[in-house]
C-alpha cells in the first residue's frame, strides 16, 4: 500500500490461508472431477446447448421484448483522464497520463476522454502529447464547455473528437453559467458547426440532465441532431437518477435523435452501474467510465464494474473487445497514481471477489464453480480460492485439501479431522499452514494406530506435542474473522 493512502485499509489479505482450487486440486468424491471444469458453468456465463446442438439463450441477455437493447453493442468512453482527474486525490503528471492512456488502449477501450485544454497550460500540452502517441485502438477526446474559445483550443490539440457540455437544469442555468435555453441552443449550434468543420467527432451533452425539463432536453437534442453530430450525451451529474428513470429518458431520446447516445452516471446513491445497464437496455450506445470509478465526489460508473455487469449479459461480446486480463494491472496503476487502495469488495479484482468460505458454498464450488460464481475468475486472469481454516468450514472442503496434500484418509477420518479444525478455529482462525499441519499429524497418527477416529483428546495431545501454537488465542481474543485470499 502506498504511504499516503487515503483509504482506510482492511487487513492485508492472506493468500496462504486459502486453498487455490484453480491449479491442481483433485476432484472431490461424487463430482466427476468437475470442480474446475468451466464447461459446467451455466448460461449466465456461457451458452448452454440443447440436445439438438442449438445454443440455449442466455437468460441474462436481452429478451425479445428488449428490441431497443444495446447490451451486445456498446462502447466505452473512458474518462479516468478527465472525470478521474476531478477525483479529490488525483494529480496526474504527463508521464502517468501516458501510462494510463497506453494501458487503456491496450485494454481496448474505444475512447479516452481528456481534461479540457482550457483548464491550464499543462492540460493543453498533455492533451497534445497524448494525441501524438498514435494509440492503436482508442480515439482521443477532450471535454470542453460550450464555448467557442474552448472549442478553438480543443481542435488545436489534435484530438479525434470533442465532447461539449453545458448545464440545462434550472440549478445550473441559474447558478453555474446563467444562460437560458435559447442562448444555450444558439451557442451549441455554433460550437458543433465549428468542430465539425475541422473534420473531427463532436458530441453535445446536457449536464444535470435528470433535473432538467424534459421538453428542454428533447428540444435541444432534436435541434443538435438535425445540425448533425456524432453523439448526444445524457449526464446524471448529481447521481440522483434510478434505473427506471434512466430507461425512460433514454428510450424517449432514442425515439427523437438518430445519432448515438452517450450516458454518464455519478454514483452518489449507488446506481451508477445499474443506470449504465438500464441506459444500454434502452438503446444508449456509449457509456462513460473511469478506472475504479474515480471522479468528482464519489465518482462515476467504474470500468471494472461495468465490465462485470456486461460479462453477465454477453460474455463473448465483452471478451471479443477487451483484454480482460489487464483489468487488475490498470486498476493498480490508477490506484497507485491517486494514492488509494483497491477496495476489498471491488468488482472482479477485490481481494475476496473469488474467495469462498462457508462450508456449504465450498462444497458446491468444488463440484462446479458456477454454483456460487456468476463470473469466471479465469476470464480476468484471476484465481479462485477456498478458505478452510475457520469455524464455518465443512468436511468436503477439508477433503479437497487432504487430497491436494496426497494424504490417504477415508470420509470418516476427514470428518473427524474437520471437527478438530472447527474446534480450534472457534478459538482462533487457523492459517493454511496450521490446517496442513493438523491434517498431517492426524494422518500420521491414524496410520500408525496411535489415534482412532473419535478421540479428540488424544489428537489434542498430539497437536500440543507437535504443534504447540495450535490453541493459542488470537490477539483479538479469538473473535477476529479471517481474511481469506489475495
Ligand atoms: C460536471 C462536470 O464535471 S463538467 C466538467 C468540469 N470540468 C472542469 O471544470 C475543468 C476544469 N476547469 C477549469 O480549469 C476552470 O473551471 C475553467 C478553465 C474551465 C474555467 O475557469 P474560469 O474562467 O476561472 O471560471 P470558473 O471556473 O470560475 O467558472 C466557470 C465559468 O465557465 C462558465 N461555464 C460553466 N459551465 C459552462 C459551460 N458548460 N459552457 C459554457 N460556459 C460555462 C461559467 O459561467 C463561468 O463563467 P464566468 O467566468 O463568466 O463566471
Ligand atoms: O459531459 C458529460 O456528459 C458529463 C459531464 C460530467 O462530468 C457530469 O455532468 O457529471
Ligand atoms: Zn461527471
């Protein structure tokens, strides 16, 4: 963790306290060796097949009634280097911006949005420098006010497109720029015509769309669409919208404009990913993201969270477009740059995103990972873990470890050893090393005849002799829950 982290870190993960089940774990009985067999994953993550060989429909994909849905046809406008720069802790040097831009390009985002060149001389220079990188996949956009001075600067930088924004809600019309809809419309047309005349892409967006009058929104969007532009944007600037409101507005807008529709969602009330999904269902074409969701206040739709959601809707489409194994690297890069930790519960890459703990879950996961996983960690270069050294463990999970350790034990013996692990874990969580030692001591004693099934006291004496720390209290009096995996 970086020294100036503003996140309150949870306890460091302990990968060694878990059983990695991706690599060599043998099957548990009665499961036909399927614990790592991803072909067993249901339609949520891959199409299933009828006996006639035809692919079954993904139950999480669009339904026939979703004729507007673009959940299998959408693009990312990655705004870490614009919205993300508005995050309280962000300061990006040109070197860092270049690293982030190259990583996003390698990941495969369609667009990278940069801070306005009007913000400062360095912002102007950085914009030019990133445009001259010649990225392979991502087009470069910059984000400006609806103002000719900003537009002139923007086109000088060499960007592929310009994202223009102006507030249309009464809040912003009164307190931000003080202009009415007539002025906004006239100004928008002038800026759009100018940017178009330079042969680059142009998008017009209404800031604070969800607190704007619908009639104002539809009127200005219809006007700019007639003028001709690449996209119009809808922005939930204060994070007030819910998925139903988003669906309704985007569906209405889809009937009014013929250009693409971009959407931008703040996460103040926790709806940023759901709103992005609802927007795509209603016919939006582009979603704004930032890495880890960083942005003004608590940020916007996170790149990883959007990917997680869209993988469920159409895994093959997402995999075909993006280099998913890079997600963790990009998140670490940005987390370091803005001096935060990746949250423990982060989508896909959080340290426990693919760690299974409770015995009931562990048994089923070992039989078929799709039982308790809607996403496959392998798709993102991640591993799955089963945590067993705690009081919620079960004999099936312990048996899987016994087999990994190549110890010959029957089910009765495994259950007996499991009871001991649970007894000890009632006092303190057992590390993977502890669990392995208990199992080895148990195995040796049972094989030599020193121990019989159902003799917990004899077993405890053996553990006291060979593993004197086995009953030690944890510093928190045995109440501390384990951290499971990395
Ligand atoms: C919701 C969003 O995230 S929108 C994007 C936000 N991004 C930024 O603000 C980029 C960084 N900003 C900056 O560097 C500065 O604010 C600048 C360079 C854009 C402007 O700086 P200043 O000229 O000092 O003005 P200041 O920031 O105090 O106020 C904003 C000005 O822009 C005007 N304005 C605000 N929004 C818009 C808009 N969308 N279109 C046109 N003008 C606008 C305001 O009326 C105000 O003008 P004023 O100088 O006549 O009062
Ligand atoms: O340009 C846009 O569409 C969005 C601007 C923005 O960051 C916001 O409104 O929150
Ligand atoms: Zn924003």
